[in-house]
C-alpha cells in the first residue's frame, strides 16, 4: 500500500497486522480521487476520514493538496499505525488522529462545534450493520455544510439509499465488489 499521487507519492504505508483492517486498493483509491478532483477538487480542503484504518485515504488527500485532515479510528493500535504513516509521509502537522468510535465522533464537540468539512470519507467494514444509521446521523450533523461532498466506500451488495437525511446520492461507481458512492446536500441542489 502506497501513496499514489502528490507530495508524498510513492511513500509506502504501514498496515496493522491481521485482517481487521481492509486497505483500499490503489485502483479504488485512484478512482475515488479522480472523482473528487472532477467533482470538488482537493486544494486547501478540510477532510474528515471516518473509519480511517491505516489513514491511507486522508494521507492521499493531504498529499494531493488538502489543508487539513481529521482521522477517526476506534482501535488504539491502529491509531498508532496512522500516526506513524502521517509522520512517514510528512503530513502529521496537517492532521489529527482521534481514537474513538465513529458514532462518538459524530457527537463530539470537537467536531460538532467546528466548521463543516469540505470532504467526508467513510470506509466502514463492509459487514457493519450500522452504516445506514451512521449515514443518517452524519447527514443531519453540522459536519456537513452547504458544499460538503461525502464519499461512502461499500460492498456492491450493500443497498445504498438514494438519500440519507439531507444528503442525496449523486453518483456510484463500482469496481468488482467495491463501490464508491458520492453524496451532496439535497437542500442546496448539489454542486
């Protein structure tokens, strides 16, 4: 697993031992960031990476010009790997790692009292039964602003809804079993 573009291009990222973390493949990552570049751009973006895993998605965003990233990951040992990856890619000064469950982060004053994010990335475990409820909670939170783009990585078998709260589905692109669904605010007519 490596950073595929930008200032940290070619840097290899550590992955925690075991199979609990499913890293996003370079092909999917390339597709995701091509979609983001054409849809909203990354330059100076504020990014929230929920279910951060190794931190690869946030690090890729930072490498490509994002100004700041908050990474949320529940496992303390995986948070340590994220911090190592941020330091290795020289992105640590533009990021913060939050070791907590996603549902806790969505209610945390750190997140809810700050400005909305430009890009929110979600890469939950494919078998997580709470994906829809997390999307509903996120959609109605202050983390989503007028121009926020939300990307959900999910299995092809996941029945993605056309809307979660005020977020509407803009586009879904699938590669094998992995799909990327982009959402934007319904109440402002999208981008």
